[in-house]
C-alpha cells in the first residue's frame, strides 16, 4: 500500500513538473504589458490579435503546416514499409537494421541538424521546403516504425498469405487485407509524425530561413530579439493544437482494443 502511494505521488510530482511551464506561458499570453512578465499586471487579447493579423506569423504557420503534412506522407509511408519489412524478413540482419533505423532517436538532434546544414549547403537544399521535409522525416520515421510494429505484431499475416494464394499480389493483399485492420494505428502514427515536424525547432534553426522560415524558428528569433508576449500567445495556440492532436491519437490508438 505504501509503495503504491509513493509511486503515485512521484508520478503526480513528475507530471506537475512537466506541465508547470504552461502555468506561466498561458497567463502571460493574455498580458497587456509590452514585455513578457508574470504575473500579468493587466489582461488583454492584444497579443493574440496581433498574432492573427501578422503576415509574417501567418507565413510561418503556412510553412510549418506544409512541411508537417509533407513529412506525414513521407515518414508514414517509409516507416510503415520498414515495420512491415522487419516483421516479414527472415534475416539475421533485421536486428541491426532496426537499431540503425532508431539512431535518429538516440543521437542528439543537434548532430543531425549540423550534419544536415553542411550537407544541404553543398547540394543546395538550405532554406527549402524539401530540405525541411527530409530532415524532419529522419526524426519521424523511427516513431512511425515503432507504432506500426506494435500494430502489425497483433495482425495475423495468414490472412494476407491466403489472399496471395488466391491470386492477389503482395501490394493488393496489403491494401485490401492488412491496411484496413491497422488504419487506426496509421492515423495515430500520422498525428505523431505531424507533431514531431510541427514542434521541431533545432533542425529548423539550422536549415530554414527566408520565405521558408518555420513557426518554431520565428518564435526562437522573436524570443531572442524582442521578448514580446506575441510568442506566449503563439505558444498557447500551439499547446492547444498539441493537446488536441495527442488526445485524438490516444483515442485512435485504443479504439481497436475496444
């Protein structure tokens, strides 16, 4: 009994520590002050309105959304293919390949950002949408692969083999037999891939710029240069979007079990 109480108390304390920054950011976004301050001396929607009316912020959101959606298409396709191949391949190299595909999650993101910067500088992909999508996909593919591996492990591949015996190609058997049974896991993986790209800041600082500046880089620049509460207002909206997407992903992840 005492052990459960200690474990529960520790879990609550860790959760409170993780979400505590929101207790400062959200109130500051409704401040009428010219600078970030807590607690706000007066309340206003000024900074939310300025965010909505700013062309620069809207362009940054457009770039981030475009990159995130393209990243979903790339990472979900490649991540699902990797998971499917690892489960169906009969090779001793699968374990090594799985570890290699996980390296972007293991290594510090700054290493990937620096490497991408020097590579893109040589091949002309700096400050481009394609470069951002490819770099973000490196971070998203391992997440998608892990989620799809969990979904495919519960799938009976004998159903797909039966379809192939009856004349269906492997591709047709996958889309008609396998995919409908893992579609909710695919949607959940897509949402996590979207968040991974939309919230990514380190890689964006290195390789995005000009008219293709992402929202996270513009927020970082605004915090470094002017420290105005507009960044807090944007953070509040991003936090709301993240919470909604995570809730939807959790609901979809548990739907097949019910």
